[in-house]
C-alpha cells in the first residue's frame, strides 16, 4: 500500500501554468524536462513542485488548471452521477492537485472554497461508487472487472482490503475445488478463479 | 502490509485454530492414550464416553478410523441456519475465535456435514465483507463492532483502518514533511559501516 503523501509526490510532477514575476533567460534543466525561459508576466509550463516552490518564495502566480473551476467541476459531478461507470476525469490527481494548490496558493485561485467542496463531492461520489462495486464484486464472486478511469488515490483506498479479502476467499474456495467431487455441477453458481464465469463490469 | 492469509506451518493463527476442541467419541479401543481423558484415568479409551480433544489430535485418530466426532456448536445445523439468514448480526468472535480457519480445518476432516460447513463459511465471509469494510472506513469509535469480528476479519479490518487513517490525516492536515525511505537510510548505514571497515 502506498501512503497518500507518496501519491501526492507523484502528482507533483504534473504540469501546470505559472506567471513568473522575475526574469531568467536560460532554461532550467530537470530530470523531468527542461523549463524556461522565465519572463515576468508571461505564462509558462512547469511541474507543480516547481510552481509551489516559486509560489512560496512569492516569485510567481499560479494559474489554476482549466478544469479547476466550479462550473466545470459541477458538470463533471453531474456526468459522474448520470453514469453507471467511472467517468474519465481531466486529471488523474484531481484531489491531490486541488489540495496542494489551495494550501499554498489559495489567493491565486478564484472561488477556492467552492472548488474544494465540489472536488470533495466528486471524490465522495466516486468512492461510494467504488465501494459498492467492490461489494458487488465480492458478493457475486466475479473473477474479473475492468476499472477504467480510476485515479491512483482511489485505487489506493481499496488496496489494503481487497487483495487480502480475495486471498481469504480463495483459500476457502480452494478446498471445495480440490477435494469435492460430490457436487461438480453446482460449481458454476459460484465463480472461483478456476471456473471462469465472469462478466466484465464496474 | 499484505498479510499471508494462507495458513502455513508456523502460522500462529493456524496453530491456535487447530487447538480448538471438538467433542468426540472413540469407536474402537485405542491403547496407551488413557492419559488424554483425565476424568476416568483407569481404563483405556472405550467406545461410549464422549471426550473433548483438540482438532490436531482428532486428525491423527481419524487416520486410523478409530474416532467419530460431532460438528462443534458454531457449525451445527442451527447456527448454519442463523448464519445463512443474516450473517451480519452474529458475534463471530464469541462463537469461535478462528471461525474461518477452524471451519476450514474442520471441513477437511471426513464428516457427512463437511460440505455444508464449507458452503456456509464462504457465504458468511461474503455476506459479512461489506459490513467489515464499512466499519473499518467509517465509524470512529468502533470497538464494539471490532469485538464481533473473527480473527481473519480482524486483520483485514486493521489494514483497512490504518489506510483510512492515513487518508484522513492527509485530507485534513496535508502530507507534511516526507520521511526518508527505509532503503535509503539503510544504504547510508551500510556505507558508513563499509567505510569504517576499510579504515
């Protein structure tokens, strides 16, 4: 299992736009790429960790990403509500990015509080969906599911429970398969890893 | 983080589960084991009196076809009915500390109800899973709930709980200072040791 802060660390590599207030003619060469030149007043792309660092030194202004606006997030929320499956989100790290930007640069982002609530709503909705589908998965004894558009943080929230649960279930099932020949025909009603009855879902 | 759920030779849970007692009676005369029954230490084991033996010992006698046992209370027909009706209301820990593991061992022994026991185990686990997960992720003070879980469920519960707490702390307080990974700090220690050896 990963710690949430490790996922945040991954999120810090996402690209974001800033408007610097200083001039620096050359490029800055980083492992994740070269960024620059920095010209006061002209927006440019940098990784989030650079942006946060500069912002904390008050040498730039962070431009909120396109999706980080109340009406856009509300749209996503409606879409998510309407769909049975998980919908594609504009960023794989929406929760972490919102959290980071609003902590460091809340003055740069208009309607910060509303955005925070909207993102939390979105997160809650998706987590509820995830939990009910995990439950369904276990209940119906499926062996396969496709989980499109889930973000790392969301996957991480079921990670500590899910593999162990499946493991426990499998050890319980194992014995039925290996030593039970009394009721071979009824096996298809419960899908075990060896009997491949499944339906792609979630 | 990932526990090995499968029982192995040194697994404490498996040892404890095999220690649970089962009521049984001998159907043949068995010599030299009269020390097992403290109540009538006079004679060798005979057919009629029922005694309680731990599961691992019953296994040995079963191999010699000299014993027959009753399915323990937690797995008998009445409780199977209760568990099928609503597994969520049962206090598993009170019923049997290692409900799943002991049940699994039990169903491996030859008995006419073994198959039903297995089915009940799986169904119970599936039915209770959602409740376990919900408790782990939602309620703050959940000792009363925790007390009703079997040992296997407890380990899953604890893992889920820890993860949820990490997430909650992250959401309320942010990530804070990152710590050095254990690998890096070990590497430093090793390097220091190496340089000392070289001197």
